[in-house]
């Protein structure tokens, strides 16, 4: 009884249309979703036949549920078949995604982050192979695909335009996606992905199936079969075969007749195999134990004699199928069939087969693809001390092989298996396995889990007095602080206690790690002392790797803006040392320190070169931390360049990495960056709640930064009352805020908020705080701009002019149009407040330049403010710039609620003069009463020193 497809005309037509569109150049990704046995593979076979008739090649890859399968497995099978079929555009270097592009094994993670270039090149190669006839790529069982394979598919979804390529995936999804991988759910939800969900067959469909099967049947059977199996095509087919073999289809279907229902498929399988020979049944047992894809050579080694005849019989029965494109492998007709057969094995049979398969794999010799497969069978055959030891060895080998393939999720999994098998035995080996699992978790972005493993290693190290284990545990997680800081601090302290007075590279590295966390935690004095101790010990031992750690610690400690030159030099030394000792992670950290320092110095050309170099290092290393740093630094550079679309895109990509690496501080930094972006572009009001939630995770040492960011956000949103309430919690702490690496942003934001809120006491504090750093730069512009704002607010107009002239000059030299527009606007506002014909002319030129730049870049708040200022300066509309210095001062006093007599006493003029100024204000501003003047002056930020 041959397989035939019924009840799928609509879905098949849709797939054929997609295939035709792909041949025409409209690259397409489609997914077939549904429960097991619903007919996804049958529909794929129909489409493959259609494509073949159009002269379009088809390449098939299948994800498997076997733990031993390497990363990218379905794609590797697709590429292998494409190569065998002679498709063009697939150079051999792309056929093994398990290695880096230079062929050297390096520390990396198994996702597209680590192998972005290889993934992108593979997508490009598939597009090339689709020329000119087109190409259909089938990916079966994507619910079992590894994360790397799904990321490649996700990348292809974005890059398929113009390719003559149809990628069709099948997904076993019985419950609406509740148990599918998150990445697969994201792919299915993309508007450019065509998702087709297959439902059960109806009674007419079953009748059509029976007619096509050419078995005589009574008309009562379609309804009876539908009632029994609910329209699942696999169950329909299996039950129909059983009924045909029993000769019952031709007779009426009696409602009371006993029928073995296929609710548990293994019962049907037992009936189907009852007529098979003993060798064939034994062969099916072996195949079920091997897995979904069965290597014929391995089967021959494990099964022994009569394998060919038994295979032929199993294929003839329809239980196994042969792939003509890959004759060295066979597979079950459906995974449910394999599962049912495997479930029928007794415990003794199951263990015996796994032992025989493992022995056959071991006898075949080393194979980079086989360690995971060997480990899977060793684990399932581990029943006594010798077999458990063999399984532990196999798991360690599989973990090492997975690490070489950059598949650290698999590395961790095999370490966990080995730990379970080891139990409480051999504590040193247990510690080594925990360290390997922790390292894999760290590289895979699972920081919390890695730290938990390291704490267990420290426990073992303390019991056994093994300082080397404690030191290694303290050094696993690097580049993280925030909420992870206390755990890393504890690991460092425990390691230092065991290391004692030891003068060694590993002790220097632990000291450096400790200093880094102390500095990040704002324990500045302790960090300074420990970092110097680390540097001295590393220099004394002459160990390059320890020196890299020590340099990184020093860079964390020296946070002041005026130490930028020293940071550049230390970052360069890290890079040089990394090159000498082959430590790309050292080059990563050297660049991560150099790039923001270049921003601080306004050296954007130097930063551009360092960012390009960092991208190469991250491509090679691929760690999530490195990827996050690259994306956030690119986002900052794009913001300074005025490319806000790119800045937002990079920032959102960095946020996704931050979510994956379990670091709330990184998520909070994303929120702060978005507040800065919206400060330039507008739209902060809709982001306030999300911003507050994101910043809530910041540790205590960042509280001043958090409050400054929120105060500025409320100001940008136009909520001055809430900004004043928020800022009141910061005013007394500005001068004493810890000098960590975000201090400069806090200080500049505090200055700007103090000016906007007319907080004269705080403006003085901020000026004296920032004055030593004139000439340096932040995300919000130069320190000189902030100093100019403060001086102008205090009525020190000459000083304000000098600072703001320097700010504009620095921004022009830096080449950052966003902060240049801000500086020009601030200078124009200060000059307009100073009055005088010459100052007004300069203000008009600066405001006009700021408005043009802001409109071009999409900086709505600056464009609006600068345009308003231009109108006021030219007399088009009334505003602050249209008032005289004395009128602005009177308006400021009115905003404070002072009556004319009090104002006259302050200004040492007559009440009549004050009344004249008030009447002039009403006329120029088009207002009708004093209350309106007070409200307008408050909104404009006027106060008695604004003249």
C-alpha cells in the first residue's frame, strides 16, 4: 500500500506557488507545522517531485533528536548533498561550519555570533547555487534543530531577497508552539515567513485515501477510521494497512467489532512486524537503538551477519526507507515508528544494543563527528563501575570535541552527563568537569550557571587544599560585574586565601580579577591597592597572560576623564601582549577600553579603526561578552555620526545579547543608551516606564547615574515637576558620587538638569566638579558645553562664551554632527541671553546651523528649539531672544512670585520702571496678565541670573 497525499490540495498549491515565485527570484522561507504523523514529510515529497519536474534541484537536511549530533547538522547535510549533486557556488571551505574561517580552533560560542562570517558566506553560497535554475532546501524536524542551525535560518530570512531559493522547514508542533525553541518561534512569527499549519484529515479525505490505496472497502469504514484515529494521516495509513492485512476492509465496519487502536503506536508496530523474519526484527531493534539516521557500516559492525537481507526486508515492509542521495544511510519511515520499536526493547536488550554499538564505534577509530554519538551510547550502557568509567571518558571526549566545533551548549551537556555518572567519586575529576561546564556556560552566555559551578569547585578546592582549582574557578567569568560582582568577589577571596603569599602568575591573575570587581563596585581605594599588587606580581613573573589580567584591572581602576591618555597606552599594551602570547581575549579587552577612551578624547577616526579591529577579534573569538561590547560601541559611534537608525538597530541587537548573557547591568546600560538616543531624537515620554524598569536592576554604586538619567528623561518628556522630585534625590550626592566609569555621564547630565531647573546652588557645585575636565567628551557632548551652560545660568557670560566656543570647536574637530548641533544651540542660547547686536548676530548664525543639522539628521527637539530661537532673533515670533536682558530678569522674578516692590528692591530701580517692564513683557509675548507671564517664564527656564 503506497503512501499517497490526500486532503492537502490547498497547502500543496500554496507550496507550489512559493516554489514558482522562488524560481522567479522571490526568495522564500516557509514552514510546515503540525503534530507527529500529520503528513508534513509526505507533503514535502510532493513538493520535491514538483520541483524536479521544473528542473529545480532539491537538497535535504534533517535535524535529529540524538544528543550526539553536532551543531549545524541539518545544514551540513544540505551542503554535503549539494556538493555531491555538483551545485555551483559552494566552495569546500563553507562545507564545515564547525570550524572557524581560518581553520584554527578558538574559544567561541556555537551560535551565529561566533561564526557570523561563515554563516553569512554560507547563505551567500546557497543563493549562488540557486542560479540560474533555482534551489529548494528542505529542513526536516526543525523542532530538534540546534540553536546554531536556527540562527543560520534566521539570518537567511533577512538575506533571501533576490535569491532563487525556497527554504522549506517542517516543525513538529502539537500544541501551538508552547514547547518550541524561542528562536524557531521568532522565525515562525516573521511577517516574511510563510507558515502553514496542517490539521487532521476529514472523513471525505479518508475515503479518498482508501480509494487511492486500491484496496476494496466498505463505505462504512471512512467514518469508523476517522472515529478511531481522529484523522491523523500516519495512524490512518497504519490502521488501514492492518485492516487490509486482516481482510476486514471489504466487510462492513461493525461498531462493536474489536479493533486494536493505534493510540500507542508501538502496538501497531508489533502487529506490523509479526510477519517479519527474526533477523529483520533484530535488525529493527539495532536500528532503533542507533537513532533516527542509521549508518549502514555501523549497523553492519553492530549487527553482524545477514545485514543486507534484513535491511532489504525492512525496507520492503515500509518500516525503513532508503535515501538514494545518501546510500550509506537508512532511516525509519517515521520517527514515531523508531520510538515505538525502541520502547518495545527490554532493559537488557536496550543496554546490550547500546554496548555493542558503542564498541563498534570505538573500534572504528577516531572520528570528529562520532564522539558525541559514542558518548550517547556509552551513557545508555552504563550499568556498573567499568561501564560508568568508560561513559565518563566518552562524555569528556565528546565535550572536548564539541568545544572544538564551537558548540559549547553540547560541551556543557556532556559535562553534566559525566558529573551525573561520577556522583561523589573522584572529587578532583569532579572539579575539573565542573570547571569545564562553567567555562562552557560562560562562553555560551549563561553566567549565573557558570558562577554556581565555580562555587562548587571552590568548595572542593577548600576541602582538598588545592589552590590551583580555586584560582581557575575565580577566573572563569570575566568581563561581568553588576549583580555578578558579589559572587566573583567571593571566588577571588576564597582563591586568595588558599594562594596565601604565593608569588605566581595565577595569583597575579586572581588579584587582577579581584581588583576589577572592587573597582566596579566603587571600592576605589581597595581596588587601587590590589591592582598595583597584581601589576607588580605579574611584572615580577614576566607572564604575559597574567599581565593582560593586571592591565585590565588597572584600566578598570583609572576612571577619571583626565586619565584617558594612560588608558589608551595601557589598552595598546594589552593588545601587544595578546599578540605575543596568542590571547585574542586580551586584544578584545584592550580594544574595549581604547574605543570609549577615543570617544572621550573626541578622536573618532581612531575609534573607527579600533572598532573595525574589534569586529575582527569578535568574529574570531565570538564570546557573547565581546559581541555585546562591539554592538554597544557601534551603537554609540552611529549615534555620534547622526545615524540614529543604525544606532537603534545595534542597540537592540546588543540588548538581545544582554538578555542571553544573564547580566542585568548590561540590560540597564541599554536602557540608559536608549534614553540618550531619545534625548537627541525625541519620543522619550513613551519610553519612561520601560526606562525606569531597565535601570531598576542597577547595583547601588550606580544609583547616582540612574537618578541623573531619569531626571534628564523627565525633563525631555516635559515633566518638570517629576524631574525636580527625582533630581532632589541626587543634588546632595553629586560631589561624592563614586568615580566609576559612568561618572562623566552622571556629572554632565546633572549639570544640564540643574540649569534647566534653575537650581543655582547645584550649578555652582557642578561647575567646580566639571571644570578640571574641560576638553573631554561624553555621549551628551563635551564637558565644555556643560560648563558653558552652567556659566551662562550663573550670569557669567564671558566665561560661558569661552567654554561654548571651545565646545563648538571641539565638536567640529571631532566630526560628530549630533553633539555639534547641541553645542551650537547651547552657544546660540547663551549669546541670545547676553543680548547685544553682535551677540545676536553670532547667535543667529549658530542657531541656524544647529537647526539645519538637526532637521537633516532627524533631531526633532533640537530642530524645533533652534528654529524657534531663529524666529525670536529675527523678530518673527516673540520669545526669550526678543526680550532685553532686564526684561528677562524681571520675568524671572515674576516667575518666583515676587511683586513689583520686591523686584524693584532687588534691581535697585523704581516700581514704575518695573511696571513698565511688565507691560512690555505682556505686549511682546501676547499675554494678558501677570500670572501668564509667570507661567511662561517658568517654562522658558528664566530666573534672576538668566540675563
